[in-house]
């Protein structure tokens, strides 16, 4: 699981006047934080599914948490690439 996260957060910048590419690896704490957020996202999603199946109602608070985590993960991936 860590390989694709680390690869997605790695910057590749071309050097001026050369065909070589400079590779900048992400910080290990960032990779661990993204892993934690992805696990939390799966937990909240499964909680919402269980809530829908058992109680047959929509929980806005859990969905707001899911939306917040998706926004945070998207911001991390896009912000790290630039």
C-alpha cells in the first residue's frame, strides 16, 4: 500500500538544459499521515453503509466527515505535486 502512495506523492522535476529528472521523495511522516487518512476514510464509509443498512436513514454528520477527508486527501496529493 505504501508504494503507490509514496509514488503518487513523489515529485519529478526536469533539470534545465538536460534530459535528467530530479526526483524528490516525500517525507515519511506525510506518507504515514496519508495512510492514516485513507484508513479513516474507509472506516467512516463503512460506518455510513452500516448506518444505512441497519437504521435505513442517512447520517449527515458521517457524510460531512467523509467529504472533509476526501477534500483533505485531494489537497494533499495536489499540493505535494506542485
